[in-house]
């Protein structure tokens, strides 16, 4: 699996559909409104580090993980150029290399929706494990309203509620996920560890 992702990130950046080079407007809006305050944060499936770097620039103590060593190399270079500190790691989000109760915020722009149904609860349990009680998990994923079968899994609201049953969902809304090759229908969910 990591080999496929390394191959993607070794190619031209402009051909990586999700790597748009700017943080999502949803994350920016929540930070600017003060709804998510600086704290120890984790960016899962961080890719080339765009959102991890944004969080670090805004006062968060950031760790970030991706299965692709190639993506992490790019992310580390970008963080150096931005003069911010991010603890980038290569690894699986299904076996997070962090202690229990480590993070007050977990950022997910397009990670959950890459997993087949049989891995989703495992993923949610790992996120729950590393979060502090009351911490916020911000999920952005493709919705079942997105047409076509190519690309990430389409996720229903019911699937989100069922999978994250050990969280309290405070916000779930339709959003547009922007990519280099167009926009996609998705959901944004903000939820707290209970």
C-alpha cells in the first residue's frame, strides 16, 4: 500500500488531485473564528503537510503522519521553508505511534474515506485513543452524493454516526471538497471525544 502512495507523491505535484497547496476553507474558517484553539494537534494522512503547516503557523503544537515516505519528505521541506516545527512521521493511521490522550485536536482532510468499510471502526478507535477527553476531531470526506465510482469511498451520514459512536457529533454539513481537477461533494463533521 505504501508503495502506491510513494509512487503518487514521486510524480509531478500538479497531477496529485487532492494536493491543492492551500488549507481547506473549512479548517481556515474554524481556526479564524476561534472554534478550534491552539493545542497539541495531529494531522492524519497529512500528505505534503499543507494543513499541518497551517496549524503550526497558527500556534498549534503539531504532529502529522502519512503512510508515504515521499509525501513526508516533501512536507518536511515545506515546513523548513515556512520556518515552522512539525513532528512528521511515516506510518499507518491504523497503528498511530502516539501515546493515549495526546491530542486536543485531530485534523482529517480526506483520510477516513480512503478506508474500506472493514477498517473504518479500527480507524475511529485509533483516533479516539490518541485524543484527549473533550478534544475535537474534524472530518472532511466524500459523501455518498458524489457521483461516479472512481476515487475514495463515498460515505453516508449514517456511516459516520455509526462509526464514530464514541464521539459526540456537534456539526455535520454538506461541503465542497476542492481538488486540482474539480470539486467534489462531501461532508464536514466536527465531533468531540466523550
